[in-house]
């Protein structure tokens, strides 16, 4: 009787697993970057709760279907979240373009009272500033022969570059992406490495993927507040249990 009950439980479990992935098919993908070949990192399907590795040439395979959310994380590129579409799943080779870690964000909202912004306009405004001679110094070396340029003349090269920059301006970062990245940066800055490695038992290259996994839960956005540090810690401890199950299922 016990044997029959055991077989029944196994069959029900198998049906449950097949039901969860019945509509999912293998997605053949590749992560790319304009400057560097990405050949390491992780891809995680939040909905299917499975994870895979990025291999040589940036290639990866994972079970997925339209509307599934994929999380990309690694040491050489910025973590990114992509919601798959029908077109993505129909591609022979789905390509995900990722940014390197040294790319700066326009703005990251850390919490309600603090914003970290990059310099607007870069350093070109300083370079273009004009200076006049005074009694003690001169911006022009009068001992050298003239290069025949017109002082304070129109800089057509600069105008061309500025117009080209405006025409090729990229789309603004979406608010949802800013929020996800803000949570990741906030969590990394407010907890020590020992908390992630010893308390949560995460590997160095799993930390950012785990934090992106947490950011997918809407409740995480409510905990980006210095007064809720203990609630955030408890939240991450519970999320770590789910994350560990996904990692174990892949092995």
C-alpha cells in the first residue's frame, strides 16, 4: 500500500512539473556587447525558477515562453531584466545586448531623499570656455608661431559633433529599470560582503543575480529606506530560500 502511495505521489509531482513547463520550449540565446565578448555569467528565468550559465561566445540555452522574465547577471556586465515577447521566443537565436559594468547611468534613485546624478553635458562645456589674458597669465603662448586660426572664431567641428550627438541620442532609461538598479545598488551599499557570502551563502558572482531576483518582487521597492533595514534583511533571507531552490534545480 505504501509503495502504491509513493508511486502516486511521484506521478503527481511529475505532472506538476510538466504542467509548469508544458508550454515552455528551449530558448537558444546569445548575450552581446559592442566592445567585449561576454563569455561568463548567469541567466535566470524568474517564472520557471530555473537558471543556466553563459558559455563561450555568449551562448546560453534555457526553457522559456512569452511573458517570462529573464535576469542576466555577471561580473563584466550590468545586470539586466528582459520580459520575453512572442517574437523573442520565435527567433532562431535570441540576442540580448548588455552594457559593461563601467557604463555610467544617467540617474539612480537610492531612496526618497537621496539622488545620485552624473554630470550633465560632460566636460565639454569646460573645454569650450573662453579665457582672457590678465596681468599675470595668458592662455596663449605668444612665444610660438601663430597657427593662423581666428581667435574666438566659429568652431564648425564642435558644431558638427554636437549635432551628431543630438541625432544619435539614445532613449532615456525606463523608470522600471532605474528602480531595479536602485534596489541592487542600495542593497549592496547597506550590507557587508560577509552578509551575502556567509549569512546567505552566495558566491561572489551570484550576488548581483540574487539581488535582481529580489527586485522582481514589488515588495522590494517598499524596503529601500534606511528605517527598514531589518525588514529588508528578513525579506532577503526569505528570498534566498527561493533562489537556492532555483540554483539546486539547475544542478
